[in-house]
C-alpha cells in the first residue's frame, strides 16, 4: 500500500489508512515507535501490558458474574 508524504508545519507526515487504524486499535493521540530496520522505516504500534489493562479496571467498569447453571460433569466450583 502506498501513502503520500505531506508537509505538516515544519515536519512531514504520513496518513495511516483506516484498515491499519482498526487492526491495531489506534486512535487520535496514540503513541507509536518509528524505527529503522534493514533500511526500512517501520511504524510499531503500542503494546498494552497486562499491568496497564488491570490498572484501568475499576468498580465502575467491572462486569457482574454470569450464572451458567448447575455443573453437568466433573467441574469443581
């Protein structure tokens, strides 16, 4: 896929196609790493750690348990 480099202020920028935005869960303000690898420019999406995910859990966004019925086999509850 090709993209066109455009001037943004004193810098240059590339628009990231929506296909990649959705695939890598990017949004306005997302931080990415830009690295050189084997003569290519590589944009690396952020990796969310388990600690970061757990830090976002609060009493307001935790779900309630779902009752699935009685045990039907050798489940131990």
